[in-house]
C-alpha cells in the first residue's frame, strides 16, 4: 500500500511545503528518575497530541532519529530508553533469579509511569518489534492512558514456550541457562558486540544495506558496551514466558505496519492480525525490513500522522 506524499494534490500544498522547509523542532535529551533508576528520554515539539516512541530489542531512542523531528512539527513527541537499554540504567537481573527481571510487565510499568510523570497526558504509543509487546501491555494495564497503538513489525515471540515444540523445550531451557549462568554467555555477548558483527546483523534485518550506516552501527553498538549490558542481553534472550501479542490486543484503536522484507518476523505470519476487531488497518510496507521507521521513515512518518489525526478527538473538537 503506497501512501500519498505530504503536500500532494490540490489546495494547501504551498503552505504545507513552507512549513516543512522550516528548521525542524529541536530534540532535547533528558533523564528521568524512576524507581531509583536513571532513564534517558528525548522530546521535541511544543503542541499537539502526545506520542511516545518505544524501541525494539537492543535499540534505544536514537533509533527514532529520523522520525522525532518530523513528527514533532505537529505533535509532542517523546522517545524513551527502556530500562536496561540505551543510556538508561542497567541493573543486574540476578536480583530476580530464578525468574527474569527484564519483562514486558516491568517495561510497561516504566512507560505508564513516564506518561504520568513526564508527559502528563493521554498518549499514542508507536512501537517497533518487542517494543510493541510493551505497548500492548501498557494499553491493557491502563486503558485510559493510551489513545491508540501503532505497531511496527511487532515481535511475534516465535521462541515463546507455547510456540516451542514440546520435545525441544528442555533443550532450549538448558541452553538459555547455560548462557545466563556461565561464562559461555559473556563470551557469546562479547563476540556479537563488535562493529563488524553488529553491521552484519543489521544488514540481515534491513532490506536495504545502504541504510546500515556507520552512524546506525554506532547507535546500536555503543550502549551495548556499557557495564551491565551483557547481563541484560542474556536475561532477555532467556525470557520465553510472559505474554503473546495475539492474546493481548487491547480495545483501543490499533494500526499495524509491517515491512514486507522482514526476515525475522515474516509478514505472512503477521497478516493474521488483520482478523482482530480492534486492528483497523494492516499496511504492508514495500522494500522495508524489520525496522521500517529507520529504513523508510518518510512512509512511516506519514502513516503515523494519519493514524493519530483519525483518533485525536481533542484536536478535532478544537
């Protein structure tokens, strides 16, 4: 499905183009104290409905650098580093053993408290990959706080225990524990936190290799070199429980965008979400992989704006 470029068609094109040519709103970086942890976030925009952007596994709010300034022209935009990722604190998960510390319930609580303390308004959540599970959990936990959800290549959690073959479960569990509890895990993490390996992984999940720039590699790699990052990584890859997206679609409006070339979350599996009552649209994005907000930002930004405008009743009333 192709979107119409901003300013095309008759009427208002010149004034809109002039607006677009202005200097983009400044993006500010701040820290927020949550449960004695320092949480990094970014914000831009002074007016309009509030958007909170939630990154995926191993990423951070810099992954939205192509979206925040554009969306901030008409919205108040926030992007947050989930606890354990980016430049937010990375507490040891060992305090929760034998269970997992880093869970979708934890991150949903973080997002909802952020909305209450910092945004101080109802929000639209725009989420990529595992960030989509966080958004779903937040919308289910506190429906009055979430006006709508836009899910971009949401994680299908294909390694969830319910989706594992019964005979394979003990072997998968043993391997996860090997990584979490022994030096094997730290050695594995060290092997993947190099510029060469990060670039290789990104080229796998992006359709267009030219989008995998040195800047992007640095954005993903640098926080992963901080103290505690290895334990966060190993804790999460051992997290096979918790919710499944197909079991938790909320009652608020849901828009789903999906890069058709995603090798990790196949679009053919994602299309099952078309059948859910609250999913108002399922849009396949051509020539995009797992992270369309970074690979095809012009298309994603316009679709976000359209979704929000349909459901921002406060601005319609004004």
